[in-house]
């Protein structure tokens, strides 16, 4: 089980590597993904870009409760592609990461062992290109206030050095991406400054329609 409050290893950005084995070309694509939907969207993107490939083998590990893991052989012999791709992500202890290995068949069968080594190598090289980083878990906190309190709340948020968006409708709604470890402290500061008038919740959905700005 993945503890949402713990730091974790992931990739800093996208990475890609390519090599050839006995005529078959392999491309390892790796990217960060903070949800299953994001991971599957990356898989779909690579499948569309390399639609003429013989195989596009996906694997991902996404932080959830419990940790979500997925891999597919995409037509390769059972256990020869998806499992070794996923094993690399597990061995590197990476989470919120997705990999797709594209293969163009070169006319020579590589056997299960050869395929396993090639698919694992493609993911490892892609990870190396993407760079491994340690991330602190974040949550999106929704803060809704009347206009009279909006300046005070915005000042608190800006002073916290976090990413946010402010939406101006009938009231002002702030969507704040805050480290999980700092969430409660931010909530207490906002409630104290507004004498409890602020409506605070976690989630990703905006509560108001209107003009949006932020940083």
C-alpha cells in the first residue's frame, strides 16, 4: 500500500531511448503520470503516434490506495514484454510513472529471453533519460470566500509559495496545490484570518464559474 503522505521516487519529465536488436527497433517512452487516467492518456498518445508499430507495450505504477500497477504484452509471448517493463519500474521503486515500449519487428524472432531483456532495457534507458527525482505528495485544496476576505486569503496563499488558481464568480474560489504535510497548517491560517468564514475542502473541482487568474 502506498502512503499518500510519504515522499516517493518518480521521473522528472519525459524520456525516450532507442536501440536495435537483430533488426528489431525498440523505442522506450517514459513519462510522469499522477493518475491512472493520465497514464492511460500517455499510452494512447504513443499508440497513436506509433500506430504502424508491431507492438506498443505499456506499463505503469500510479500512487493510490492501494498502488495501481498495470502491464500488457500487447501481443508478444506471455510474460516477455509487459512484465519485464513493469519490473524495471518496480526495481527502481518508481511511482506515478508510465512507460510504453514500441517495437518494430525486424524479421528475427528474439525468443522470450531476448524479448524480456529488450523490453526491460528500453524502459531502463527511458527512465535514465527522464531522470529520477524524489517528490513530495501534494493535494488540491479548495478555498471559497466572499470578496471581503479574498485579499487576505490570497495574501496567505501567495506567502505560502504554492501553485494556485483564483476564480472570480459570485464568490472567490481558490484552487491551491499544496504539499500534504502543509495542508492542515494552511487550512488553520485561512480559517483564523477569516474568523472561520472560509469554506475549505480538498478536491480538484472548481466551485465557481467566472474569470480565472493565478500564477
